[in-house]
């Protein structure tokens, strides 16, 4: 069987579309959900993510053990949309979909 590049590309685009739609469908209900469980402590009351400008001095991106990447995403979300829940959930969905796509295409 001879498979050409065009067929492979078409298959990969279909896979990309299906996986993206599945991710959106799976997490769609969370977009307007309120903050739950530890979100009050981790996001609303967290002094380290109040202002993005002082993030490096307060947390430091070089220490991976203090969850600095997670805190950085929270700080960016807070800078862009303050405490609007939709932005946090949308960013989380995008991260999950991109992670799934990366694992699929590896």
C-alpha cells in the first residue's frame, strides 16, 4: 500500500480536529464554574500572584519545586482578567488540549 504525504497530512489534520473537539467538549461545562476547593487559597488570597511585576522577586521562576510555573500562569491570568473565572478555566482547557495533542503526535 502506498501512502503519500497528502494522505498523512489529511489524517493528522483530522486527528488534530477530533482531539481538539473532544477536549473542548470534555471541559466545556467548566468554563463558567466558580472557584472551588483550594482556589480561594491558591488564587484569590495568594499574595504571590497579586501583581505580575514583582513575580520574579517574590517567587522566582528558577525554583521548580515551589510550583513557580503554576503560580506564573495564575499571575498572568490575574493580570489579564483579574479574578474572572472564565479566563482561568479557558487557559486550563487550552493547556490540557495542547498537552493531549503533544502526547498524541509524539
